[in-house]
C-alpha cells in the first residue's frame, strides 16, 4: 500500500473546525510532524500509523499520551486515530544536550521523570505494554534476519553482549517508562518541563529512562552519578553504578539496532546510516566502560 501524503492527512483530519494549513516541523524520525492553527489555538499533529518492525502501536501511544496529560507531565491530546495524534502546542524551548548535562537542570528533570514513572499508571486504562530492552533487542535481531540486512553478521555478537548485560542489570523495580528520553522530547515553557512523544511507552526499569537520557546526551560520568543520586535519593554505590553502566550499553545497543532496522523500513527522510554509525560508536564505548568495571 502506498504511503499517504502526511501533509494531506494532517490537513484533512476531522478534528479541525475550519480549513487549516499545516506547517511541517523538523526532527521526526518515525513520524511527520506539523504545526496547525485552528480556532485560535495551536496544535502539533503527529502523522504516522503502527510500525510493527518497532512494536509501535498508535492506540497505545494515544492512551499513554492521555495518561501522561492526566498525570500532569505532557500536553493535552486533542484528537487521535490510527494514523494521527494531535496534541496542544507547548510554547517553549526544546532542551538541548547541554541542558541535560548541566547539574542545575537535573533536579527538574528528575522530578519530571519520577512523576511520569509513578503517576501515569494511575491514569492508564487497561493493560499496558512492557518495554524490556533485552526483549526489544531480540526482536530486532529477528527483524534484521528477515530483512536480510547487511548487518546480519554482527547479530551474534550483539546477542551475546545482550545476555551479559541483562545478567548484570539483575532484578529491577517496575515503573511506567517513557523509553525514548531524548533532549528533543523535553520542552521548557519557562515555568515547568513537559515530556512528549510516548510511542515507546510501557512498564520498564527506571534505569532505562535515566540511561537513555544520559547516553543520548553523551553525559559525563559525574552527571550520570548526580542524576542517579537525585532519582534514588541516596549515594551511588558500586552495585548501582555497574547496573547503570550495563543499562546504558543496552540502551545504545537498542538505538543502534533500531536504526539498522529503520535503514530498510522507514519512509522518513533521515540519514539512518549515519545515525547507525554514530550509535554503534557510542555503544562500543559504553561496552568498554562496562567491561572496565570488572565482573
């Protein structure tokens, strides 16, 4: 089936009160995003259907987005259908990786993450998915094999390392994770922080969100320790430090494999090959840091 023109989809959604002229927004890696003005208000329309290769189910994303709004961490959902999600536009500044690295930002970040982790389940209707990064890695291995990807020869090494990292992470606490914590998904409106884009949301270890936030921003070890200490409310010991290192490597493995799959499955105009190479480099560095901690 041919891919629908996302601009046309955004312009013809039934939620609009009058004719609209969506304006493309940059940055989407799995969706086409548009700014839309209607009835004196502004919205962001995210256009994209389910993505089986990435286990993205739009109905779950919409439910998570609504629950996140009810929990006070995300904008209101104006409209949702299987191919579109429309949320209120937040007037503010998207955070940068420098913001994530800055210790002065950490208390606000941790407060937002903790509220998301513990408050969203109170508002999520029915069963919610479990996003376990090591199962995601196994899934991507099967997808890449089915695609006859050029990366297939690397899969046994990924699988072996994933088993080691999963053992090192050990038993976990369960919270409701965002599971795609990039600086680009955080907005500062001058008074508070907002967290957007819930397409990978699901129950997970709190370590995954912290690891993703830190690794996606290439935060230094002292910044990571500060985030951990704030989140858990105690000094970071060697056990937590090693489990965090394992989860950081796992988060970068997942991002690398996500990009490898996207090279062959995505219709978005984005340089996935370069993104694969960058994340593979960072994954290898994270594995080396984990190895340096010893058994």
